[in-house]
C-alpha cells in the first residue's frame, strides 16, 4: 500500500491590507518652498495697492487661509491668474505667504502694524495671535493708546482688554503724552467711564478731558457733555472746584455741563447736612481699581436653633442678603477682618463649652468661595477684636480660656 500524504484544502485567506503613513511632510514643504522662491509652477499672482506682486499656488494658499479658500472656490477669482488685494501692503503679504510655506515668521516693531491687519483679513489666526502677543509684550505709556486703537479695529479681544488695563494703571503717564490727544471719541468715552483708573485724584481725569477737547475744539466740543457725565466732579476738593471747575469756559458755555457744576454745589451742601441722604450716581461713586464689589459680611452668631454655622453677605448693588458657604464649625463671639478687600479672616470664638484659637479664611474673589483653615493663634480667645494694618492682622483684647 502506497503511503500518501493528503494536504487539506486551505481556508480562504482574508484580503491583506497594509497602510503606510508618511511620518513627516518636511521634504514636501522644502520642495514647495524652493518652487515658490524660484516662482516655478506658480498659478496665482497677488497684487497689492502699492503695486507689489506676490506669487503663490492657489491650492496651498486655500489650504492655509479661509479667505483664499473662498476666493479660489466660490468667487470669480477662481478662474483668474492675477488678483488685486486691497488695503494690504506687499511686504506684509509677502511675509505671510512665506509663513504659509515655511511655518516661520519674524515679527518686529517695523512690520507688526502691517502684519496684524493682513493676518486679520486673510484669517490666518496663528499670525494674528503672534502679533497680539508681540504687541502686548511691548506695552508702554508711549504706545499703549495706539495699540488700543489697533486692537479695537481688528477685534483682538485679549489684547484690547490687557492694553486698556495697562492704560488704566498708568493713566497719568499716558494722558500727558501726545498720543493721548489722538484718541477717538468712542475710545475716550469708554476709557473715561471705567472704574479701574489708578490716579492720584479725580482732578487729573477732569484735566485730561479738557485737554483732549481743546486739542481739536471745533470737532470735539460736542463730546464734552458725554465725557463730563463720567468725570466724578463731586469727588474733587472744594478748593479745586472754585479755582478750576467754575472758571473753565468750556463748562460755562455748555448748558448740560452747567448741570454737572450745579450738581457739585448740591453735593457739597448735602455733605454738610448730616440728616440728608446724599444721592447716588456714577459721579459720586469713587473709582476702585482692581477691587471686588463692596459687601457687608455676617458670620456665625446665635439664631433660633442655637449657635450658627452660616455665612451671609449683603450686596448693596442689588439691595439683598445672599447666602454664603458654611463655616468650618459653629461659632459665637469670634473676630472678623478683611484683607485687600477680598480675603475674610475669622479668628477665635466659642461653640458651647469649647473656646477656639484657630483661624479660617474665605476668598471672596473666588468663583466658588469656601472657608478653609488658616494659622492658629497662640491662645484660645472669645469676644476678641481684630484689625488689619498694612496687611498685618492684629488681635486685641478678648476673654482668654485656660485649659488644664
């Protein structure tokens, strides 16, 4: 009998698949850069108002810019090999086109004012953000107002916020400069109305408004009432009012501004009458740079159900008491102080028999404030008084508890 080996029929194999992905596109971009630099195979010429011409490839530009994508796919330019782009200079356009091919860009004081509007128009967000970062790092009293105008014009929200804050913190240094006189009326009103100014006195705000209006009197005197609405004249000194405000011709010749002057007189008269409530409006509200809204804080105490663990604060802006976070433990006869208008410190007190020496803190500026343990005092105290001088907490008096 002959030995034979039977080979079983193999099962059908699955179709094989192999996917290869290129790990880097560096070489491709090197070739594109070389072709672009030598103007080889370019299919579009971009002409600017100054007569400059920048070469490129439609497909590459469309892949990097929503502006070019719309231009080369949905509009008549898709069939043209030369396009004119208005409101851009050729040097800024060339730098941005080079960035598209190389991924590198050098921003300087000389080119940033051309690159920012160009990147905004072409919707190349990376370059726009890089320009904003550069300008923010360069902020100083001599250029901040120009940066504010530039940020406002091109919708650079973060840069606008930071530059306006810088202006508020360095107001008098900026207002003394020539650049201040070139502010638009819209920006001037928005800045003057802010509560965040850091100035030695409200007199400086008044003087800056008068100086700005007089710089171009015929076209700007119409904005004086709108600006004076936000100058807090009632907060200036009586002596300054008599010597400067009452003698200012611009105010005398403006009927609405006269009303603000009479308001100052009434305000000073009411201040001398203890029983009359002083009316509240924007011009009697002090500017408070960097501060949190003022509230009245109530902590612990005794209620119908005994010693409390609650925190409440009264907000005068809405005329209501608001509930706050619970204390760490029920407390009575403790001491309370506030540091930097934002941190509440509670010390000592008692809960039934025990008397405390520990402290707890509450960050009122936090989005979700809660009481946390802080440092303990040396001794147990109740009925104490707490004060703050130069950010140092002082504890005065108290009934001491002695534990044996």
